[in-house]
């Protein structure tokens, strides 16, 4: 099954408190790659983002930047393919982002191919 690991981090501007460095994320990336479970994964730019909302009347509302009042934002993701939720939770717990933020595990819906 495929699972999306959403790595949530502090909003830009909040003081870092023991955040893991690039080296730790590179080691984690190597581990998921070497284990053959990584399908995709990327870090996201924490300072940019655009939100689109279409109102009931059809008007499109576009808001730039991450919301300032948000305490955590998505800083990156991994898409993994593992046997079950327990395996996905194990990989999420190993992610350096779980130590200073959170890693949300979401099942990827795959319609039945039959």
C-alpha cells in the first residue's frame, strides 16, 4: 500500500530548537531508498505557497504565502510503498522531522484496478 508521510515543521520565523540538519534527512532518504520503499519525496520551500479557494458564486480567491497564524506547515513529504500501516508508522517515526515537528501518515487512495 502507498502512504504519504507529510512532514510538518514550524512556520518560518519561529526559532529552531534542535532541528535536524540536512545530513540527517539525507541519511533518512538513503534508508528509505535502500529499503526499496521510497516512491517519491521532496522538501518544500517554507517561505512560499499559494492557496486557491473557489467560492459558491464561482469567484476564485488566491492567497499568497503560508498563513502567518499557522503554527506548523508542510515542509516536505515522502511517498512510500509498504505492506501496511504499521510499517508506514515505523518509517514515519524514523523520519528526523518527527523529532521537532510531526509526520502525518495518510493512506493513498488507489481505486480498485479490476
